[in-house]
C-alpha cells in the first residue's frame, strides 16, 4: 500500500498546492484558467503527437482497450441517464449531465499523471485511446441528448453535425490526427521541432494538476447532496467497475494496457464538466459534483490500485 501511496500522493499534493495558491490569492483564479487553456490547446495536443509519432500504428490502436473503455463508459452513461430520467424524474438535459458526470473521465488532467507515475510511457498511448472514446463517442452523444432535450425544434442529426463540427476544431483532435498521420507516414520529426513538442508535452501533467486544484476554490454543494452523491458514486465506483469487468471478460491484451484502462476510469469527471452544466443551467450541480469527486478520488484511486496490486488480476503492478 505504501508503494501505491508513493504514486498517488504526489499527484494530489500538486492539486492541493494549486488549491492553496488560489485560495490565498498567490495565483489569481483568472491566471489558473489561462494555465488550463495552455494545457488544453498546446500541452495535451503535443503530448498526443509525441505519443503517436514515435510508435507504429499497430502499437497505438488497441481494439480491446477501446471496447473495454468505451463499452464501460457507455454502460455507465446509460445507467446514469435513464435512472435520472425515469426514476429521479429529471428533465433530459439534467439526466444527460448526470450520465456524463458518471462516465466521462478527466483523463488528461488527472488520469494521465497517475498513469504516467504508474506505467511510464505506456500512459501516453492509454491517454490517446481514452481521448478517442471521449471526444469521438461520449461527447457527441452527450451533446446530442442534452441539446435535443433543450432545443426540441432541432433534429438530432443537426445537433450531431454541429457537435462533430465543433470537435473537428478541437486542438486535442488535431493533435490525434497529426500524430496518426506521422505514425502512418513513417516521417521522422526534425530534432528541433520534436524537442519543442517534447517540452510542451512534459508540461501537461504538473500544470494540469495545479489547474484542477485552483479550479476547486469557491465551489459549493448548495443543497444538491442527493444528486451529487449519485453522480460521484457512479463516477468513482460504477465506472471503474464496469471498465474492469469488460477488461477482465474481453480477450487478453497487454497487462500494462489493462492496468492503464482501469486506472484512467478511476479518475474524476472531466474538468469542463461545470462548463457543460452552465450550457443547460445546472452549473452548480456539476461544479459541486466535480469538487466532491476530485477530493474523494485520492482515496478511491489509491484503493483500486492497491486492490489490483494485492490481487494481481492483471499481473503485479510495474
């Protein structure tokens, strides 16, 4: 267990430093938002380019990984969505947000730094595969359901078209496409350019964690405890369990990638979750859920990694 804490504790210490810096106004929250934009628009795209450009395409595309992570995410999204819609009697945008919060990971800001500490360079491939599922499957699905529930006069096809158009402009998607093209072509990036890409990529982990901590300052529960508890439980418990079950049931892949798949699923929800909530008038619910999930994820992530190491389901942790 001490070995696991040695991996997870530094991650959450940086989050705590970010929180303290903003709470004490050492770093204004507006600057932290700018740091987040740097990570999303430059550091993470460069990380994905670095991960893909140095590997053959056969090393990058893991169909079983995509099936396990994507299948587990869709199952949990469907559970959260239909439970909120049919049993909790929420409106469609609210139900969509609850399903999204349970199934959409903060793979870039939290999942990757943890997987990097645990698995080394293999974490970059895991991140690329998770981002493919999140941006090409999960996000369009969430936007179609949420927007069609709010704008019933628009067809789902039109909403989906807008979603994919916006995703096509995303620096993260551009980074994936560039990395895949380099991998397929066999082109070797000139050393000065690769060094610049590598430097930007290396900044993604610590800066992202600092941003997560700073973003938690000022968030409050505001009487949303039942919904928050449901979303957080779904994200930190149901989602890792669903992904673990599929990783275990589906045909074998590299044990390192099996551990990566489960460890990414353990991370809290995406950092833009409150922004999605604002889109549908539920930013308070999303912000509160993200605050609680991020705070509790230290316990859940450490526990899951300890259990994996204890049981050696996929072999001993590296």
